[in-house]
C-alpha cells in the first residue's frame, strides 16, 4: 500500500509507516496540478521582472540585493551550500526520512512555486532508500530548520553525504547507485526546500506517536505496581473523576479499573483497614491523565503542521500573488515539544516513586529490594538508582528551549523558536522515561512473584506472563541491564499492552 501525499491529508501514522517501515510514497494527481499552477506563477513573475524575495533577491539581511536573471539558478545552489553548516551527530535515519516526507508533502500543497520534479526527487529518494546524512545541531528554528534541511537538499543536487544500502557515501554516489538523477535547482526552489519546520516536526510526529504508546505501558506498569503493593482500587471510582471531568483523567481511571478488575491479591487485603494509598498510587489518574491530555493536544498541533505550507514566500495561483510572510517560524512546534517533554517527564517522576515503594521494605511489606536473601544479595536496589538518575536527568532536559531566542542574520531574524532543540530534548526525555517504565515493569513483576500463589487480575496476569516468557524471576543477583533491554523490546512491540487489551479491550483512544 502506497502513502499518497497531497499536502492536505497526511497522518502521523503515515509518517511512522514511511519513516520506520519504508512504505512507498506517491504524489497525488490533484496535488500535481496545483504544483504546476503554482510554478507557472513563479515563471510569470520572473518573466515580468518583478522583484520577489528569494526568487531574484538575496536572503535574510541580503534581501535588498537584486540578483540578475542569469544568476537565479546559482543563487539557489549557493543558498544550499552556504546553509549546510550543521554539526554534531547525524539524525537517525527515521528522522531524516520523516523530514523528507514532510517537506515533500508541504511542497505538494501547491503554494511553494517549485517544479513537480523537485517533489518527485524527494519521493524517489524515499522509495529507493537514499537517506541524507543530516547533523542534528545548527538550527534555531526560524527561518525554519535551515541547516538540517540544507544538508538534506545537498544530496538532492548530488552533493553532501548519504546512506544507501547501509553504506555511507557521497550524495552523488548514492543517487547514482539508486538510479536517481540529481535535481538542477531553478529559481525559488532552494529557498522553498529549506524554509520549513520539517526536522522539528518529524521528530515531533514520531515522538508523539511513541508517547501515546508509552502512556499505555505506564498505565499497565502502574497497575502492576499497585497489585504488587496491595493497593486499593477505591481511588479509581468513576464518581471521583466525574466531578473533575478532565478527559485524560477519566480515561486513565477507567483504564485502571478495567486492568485491575478483581484478583486474588485484591481479595487478600479486602479487610486490611487501609483506606488510602500514597499519591504515586492514588493519583495515577490525575497525573497520567494530565499527561495524556497534553499528548493529545500536542498530537493535534503536529497533525496541523504536517499538512501546512511553511516556506517563504508563498505563491498563490488563484490570483498570481507571491507574498512574503513567516510560516517558517517554528513557535507552534517549539512550544508543544517543550510541553510534551514536561508531560512525559512527569510519567517517569511518579513511576520512580512507585519503584522506590516496591524496593523499600518499610513501604512495600515485601522483602527488601525484592530479594529473599537481602544482604548477601542486592536484588533490585540499583535498578531504582538508575530510575532516579534518569528522572533527575529529565529535570534538566525539561527546561523549555522555547523561552529562549537569539537574533540571527544581522537582526533581520530577531526572534527565533529553538523548536528543533525542544524537539530533540523531548525525544531524549521520551527515551529516558521508556527506560524508567521498563524498570517499573521489572520491579512490579518481581513483586507479583513474591506474592505468589496469590494471582493478580486476569489482564495483569497476561502482562506478567508476557514478561516472564522473556525474563525469569530474579532468584539470585544477575546483571539487570539485559532484562531492561528485553522489556524495552517488548514495549516497542506493544506486547504487554496487547496482552492486557486481549482481556480488557482497547485501553483508550488516541
């Protein structure tokens, strides 16, 4: 099945399919016609000798410099070469593939004035798996992600570096081996390719997809911890959440009740006299629900952005106008990437407190550090250290990038978004939180083992068995890093969530 791009209907799921699963891409016929009409406006503009930013002028502070007609193509090539100043480690292939798809889709809206061949070159590179090497650092998030996108375009014109068939090589060699002809940029096309938010938005699209999956795992892991700690289900009663009707809170509370249902463990402490649990158990709906609401909001912003025209100037075929504006500014993405990072960090903050309760015998009523030979063995003591380390690192990473700005281009570009920095930080936070939830799964499963022969709820029994198929009970000390890695693999495959949903049905909607 091909992902058809038309500039209007691309979804986050489409981005995942193309970026990670190498789904083929094609240009919609209607979009093709819009692109052709938009290009005709540029051709008429040049023919009539009108002065238009980025078409026959310099860029940024140099916009006052007029460019001769014979130099218009060289202007675009020089733009790409001069803006390819990224540094640092390259983006993962999936991020680069995502930004290629998003840039092609933005151009397909028909407001950029490029030729169809430009979009088709990007599509060919995606379909034949030519992946430009794009350094992560160098963008301030306005006028778009200039440096990262310039590195992408370098390969399109047969320069720069790329990966092809798992081998790093020159852009020229990669295109040649893939049977793709380098594009010869003409007027307007270079600036159209690099004025945009696609790098930060590609990171955002994949991150929000992963965050939604992660919060489902967080619900399952937290429910497993509650069982292991013999917590009460009373705090999830729908009456409580109906009178504070935040959608995410209601959804998480309902999910917790479905996952926990009833169990032998629950029945064993039905008359224990404890009326309430610590906040890390009692407030799961309020905390995870707030994060869920945030993830949903971020998703809505990303869905808008991936189908937006973000370059400058924009070309309007309906009246032949070419208008300079600021749609390249990354502020919408910068803010929500900071928000996403904060919301996801909180998932780990509360999870680490549950991990601490599981390993602390003064709080858990379980053997110290979840081992029956405490002293001789340390059990899961240091797993909590790792979780604490990751949570503390997130506190630094969660400081917002979007509150910063620094002038560029001789103060012509005097407010910038730092959106790519925000997106990169959010992605690192997401990775850290995923490891914290993996550690919670590890500890909670061990806690359930120590309560045997009592069994958890049917849904959690299935999640527990899924873990135990790959990771045995901790009978004596062993290196735990491999266990954490195995749980991460299970999380990426949605194994525990799927096991639970086999009993409860869908946990909650996007």
